[in-house]
C-alpha cells in the first residue's frame, strides 16, 4: 500500500520536480498551491508526511502548521519545512512552531527522500511505542524484522521473557511491577549501547516480553551479558526477607498458594545462520518454541539463554 506524501507549495514547477523525485517509490504525491486548499486536502485525507513551504497565498505555511498542531487528529503528522532561508534564527522559529525537520532550498533528491523516510519511520515508531517503556511496540518490531529479512543479512532475533513476573506484580503491586519492566528495558538499551557494532534494535512486545535484533556473531555473548546483568538487578527489586530466602509466597493462576522464585529471564535466540527466516511469523514461532523449552527446564538457577542451532537443510540420502 502506497504511503501518502503531501506538498504544500505555490510553485507548480516545484510540484513537478517533487513528483518526479518520488516516481518509482511507494510514495503517492499530492499537492496544493495555497494554504487553504492544503488544509482542506490534509483534513480530508491525512498524509503520512507533509512538505511545507512557508510563503503561500491565502494561508501561510506558519499559520497552516499552527492549525495542524492544534488538531488532535492531524497533530502527529510529521511536517518538513522547505525554505530558502537556512539561518539559525529561521530554523529555530520553525522548530518552535512544531516542525519536525527543515530542508534548505536547493537540496539534493537523495537528501529529500532520506529526510521523508526518516520522518515517517520516527513517527510510526513513536505512535507504536509502548507507553510504559517508550520502546518500539509490536508493529514496529515486525516492521524492523521484515526490513532486516529483505536485506538478506544475517540476523539474530532475541525473544526475552521475564519469568515469575506475575507473582512479583501481584505481591508487590503495579507500581513496583512497572518499575521492574522499566528496569529490564533500561538493561536492554544498555546492551544496545554496549554492542554498537552489532546493529542492535530493542523493542517491547508488551507486558513482560521484549524483543531484540542484532547481527548474530556475538548473539551468545549478548545473551550471557543480558542474563548476568538481570540476575544482578532482580534481587534488588525485592524486600530483604524475600531476597534472602530466594522466593516469595503468592497465589498461582488457579488460586493455589505456592512459592515463586525471584524473577529471571528466559532468552530465546533464533537466527538465520542455519535456518531460513523468511517471515516474521516464522521467527516468532521458532523463538517461542525455544522459550517454552527454557521455561520447562527443571532445577534451573538464574536467567538462561539458548541460541537455536538446528538447520532446515536435509542431509543427502
């Protein structure tokens, strides 16, 4: 499905230039020559990104931007200002009005396309972000996985689940439960910074489930680092009594009172090193299978990780 790019500029020749720039892409370009027409079209059919010239008849670019930012339905659309004035004071003024980016005329087609793509990507991730951790949520995780699959590059997908979170949340309350989720998110973004060369992406699937993607070369090293850091962190989230005895007493899903160990992580790692991962659903299926295996391990102590070493290739008969 095509994405919608809207250009508000009073120069018809510029309309043709922008339309040519995005020919052959999945961007559908619509245009308006004045601010009133632009506002009507944007309201009737909200685009994914707006390119906005400041000097237009009937309703100027600044006034149009101000109206967009006051409309709750349109306020989140990224707006890129197109201007011949690239002075610092001009840029500051437009960003102050709510512009997302600023491009000075003349500009290269490559720069324009990259700015539009970047603005769209940032907004999609922001709108899909988990409200607790602000990490990319489910749609953004799936989109990132699909993009990495398309490149054909080697990929490691981490499915990270907090064990015994429900008992902790029930016993310590939602505020402490939320804090545990935030601490886990901070730990994972720390791993992202610790392994900058591995092209790490961190997302929050929801609840106590996280996803991470990276180059697979150091996947086990990263899994070990996550496990060790969480096992150092988790006990600090409990009171002294529970921490020292190593468990809490709570009710399970059937209402039975039982002992629950301190929180740990189950880290399932699926890669395309030996298997074909051609669809996000397949990645999730493999990672879920590994996670189920890890959670079923008896007498496990602490967080555990497992990288899938199976292969799709069949041995010749």
